[in-house]
C-alpha cells in the first residue's frame, strides 16, 4: 500500500484541477495548452516505462520499436480487421513483450551489456521501422496512417477520445499515474535489488542465487509492455501514427535523452524529463521557425535546428548532470538538509 | 556417502589444461583445505564446483546429485555458498542490502521479505560486521570486505561453504581472526567448509584434512601434519633445495 504525503496529495489535487485552471487562465488557447499537457503526460508514461530497465544499466535504444508495435498493431487491427482497440491494445502489448523477450533472451544469456546492448536494441528499432515502411500498403509507409474515425466525436468502442481535450487529459493522467505506481512497485520489490546487484557484478549476483537472465527478462518485458501501451494510447490521442512520431530511432533517442535529463533514479525523473524536453522542443520550434532572421540565414534548415540544440544539450547533461535535473536538485536538497542538521547538532551540543 | 564428490574433474582453457583428472571427497561436517601454490588450479576447481566454469570432463556430485554444469544460481539454491578471492561487493547497495538480497535469492525466494532482513542481520552478526549497516561499501577496508563476502555467502543458508583464499591481503591478527571465524561457522551452524588458500600457516591449524594441488593435479590428500612432512609438498612450496 502506498501512503501519500501531504505534498503528494496537494500535487494530485492540483493535477486533477489543472484542466479547469487552464480553462480559466488561457480560455482563448485552451486546446493548445491542454494538448501540451497531454503530450507531456503520455510521454512521461513512456519515459517511465523505459526507465524501469534503464535505471539498471540496461540502456535500450529499442523502445521506439515497442511504442511502434503497440501503436501500429492497434491501428492496423482496427482499420483492417475492425477489432476494437480494447482488444487491439492487449494484442499489441503482448506482441511487443514477445519481441522484447526474443531479443532480450540471447542478449542476456550471452551477457551482451553496455554499448553492445544499446547497438542490438538499436538494430531492433531500425528493423521495426523498415517493416513499417515496407508494408506501406497497410501502414502508409513513411507518411504514416490514421485510425479510421468511428462516427463523430468521442467513442468508447473505438477508444477515440481526442475531440474532448479534457477527457483526453484525464486518460493521459490516469496512464501517467499508473506508470508512477509501477515505478514505485518495482522500486520496492526484491527484484530491484537483484537487478542492482546484476548491474554491478553478474557473477557475484549469480553466486548468491540470482537468476540474472530471468530477472532481466522480467523487467524488459514489463518495460516493453508499458511502452507499447503508451505508444498505442498516444496513437489513439493523436489520431495519426507515423514512423517519425511513434516508431523509430528518433523516438528511442528522445526517450533516452528525456530520462537522462530528468533523472534516472528518481520516480518523477522521467516526468521532469518529459516536461523539460516537451517545453524545450516546443519553445525551440516556435522560436526558430517563427524567426525571420534565422529563416533568411539558414533557409529551411532552420527547421532542423531544434534537434541540433537538443543533441548539444544531451551531451552537456551527460557530462555535467548525470543524475538529471530532478536527481541533482534532490541531491542539493539532501546536502543542504545534512548541513542544517549538522549545524543544529552543533548548536545543541 | 561423502557430501561432495569430485571425480575425474578436468578443465581445459583452449590448449591449456588447468585441472587434470582431479578426484577428492568432502565429508559432511569437516573443514577441508584445498591448497597449492599460485596457478595450481585451486580456484579453477572451485569455480567448476560453484558453476562459474562448466567442467571439460568429470563429475561433481553434491548430496547424491550431479551438479556439474548447473548454473551458479542453481548451485547456490542446492545449498552451496561461495566467496570470491577478490571481494566483489555490490557497491551500489548498502551493506545490509548486500546481505539481505543474498538471503532472499539464495533460497530461491522461498523466504519472506521480513525474514530475509532478519537473516541478513544474523549473518552480519556472525562475521562481526555492524547489523545496522545502512552505509555503503565504499569506506570498507580489505578485512571488512572479506567479512562481507562471507556474510553474503552465509545468508544464502548453505550446507557447504566454499571459501576462496579468505586470508589474502590481511595482516597476521586479521588472519587469525578469519581462521577462528571459519571454525566458529562450522561449530555453530554445522556448515561443511572447503577452504581454498595458498597461505598454509594458519590454515593447517584449523582444517581437518588437506588436498594439495600442483599443476592441476592432486599430489597429496591427508591430515595437515602428513602434508607438512611430505617431501613433494615442501618441494612444491619452497623449491627443491629446501628438501635437500
């Protein structure tokens, strides 16, 4: 049972009331701000899913494949077989868990870790992207495709909720809360210790009875399932899926960057990462694409500049803030508290 | 029947034969010293028993069951605990967590979460480390890290403990202390011990029997005093001129 602190309760209430605050303060552009919030929540969920395994040194660049499998399976089953996403999403999730285990098993048995694991999973992402592009008759190739509309407006059967932004917000919020709950559940499990131990020393971990391969497969399966679910819901919200937006290396890299930026070892790290990256890319996009000077100077290349800035920031983060924004802040707070405690002891002593 | 029976054990790494048809038995309740100079194959035998290396040939029978080529975690679950020659703590976890996870996974998760913390405290107490050890492993010296290795192995509740060169890197007083600890583990917990060591002095006073290895082969099995009197053993350890 998770007990909520007063701060957490205030946070939850604030999140529940947020759409109304947006309506009150930004009535004119309510849809845009809600869209930003929904994006942040959906990506937070996907990032949290990745961080479940990322925090144990399993740096996967393959999660763009899992989000893609989740999104495409759901949409294709709906468009071509008329299968409701209520069933399509579970199929997508199971499919992506199977793929994760197929790729994971040989990697973990042969002890492919670190850079090599990243490369293996990178190949997976590219494989899935090529499949999507190759099956263009169904998937729309690199242009992407849309789930077939089911009537006008919101539909429970077709899981189409995008026309109602407030409803979409709560869908995204529920998903995000589920992600945080899962993170905490893993963090408080014994498996967490097994994976921390295996990350440090696989032989020593095995010598105290840990089945390293099994533990890694469990967390990989869970992480893939969450990303597939996130990808599918994202597709349902956007009402569009494309290799660039939900299924490719770009997605994989965004996930890794956001989580590292936010903080890999704290529950809200991936969320802070999502807030940071979404706001950053939005500001850069609006700023750069709206700047006449930049357009005159670089032409249409200015459109790609936000990605370049993104890359540069990633390098800076890895070098100067390896614990991420939230991780670093919490460390500072911890240090200041310790200093204050020591001072208090010194005064009383 | 012996608790552990090793017969015809051979381990080759490419063209190099590290262990050649080694056979010996470990009786329940004894402390057996596995000794020999550096490179004599002690650690290789040890790692074959613990499942880290699959043997090239031969059999390893523990409590009537063939365990050669089982994975290390399975062997741990069968009731064999091990330490590493060079301590390998999980540096990203606290002392207590290091030992608690061993208690939990060492018994294949058949122990409740609250029990594993209690077992961890017990194991830490047994080796003389603080039981409220919430700190990390960074500040620990060689002797404390050895103790942690031992506590981790004990927490898995083994019936047979494989202790790998426990005394390496310790000063004289610490060596005496470590030897005493192994004796106490046998006495209080009834754990059978195979002690791999190349420092002979302290070991000889604690073990019941020794198996002496040289170049991957057994050159003597017997009581410690037999080994100390044996020409071949002295020659291996001190060179041919010491015999003459």
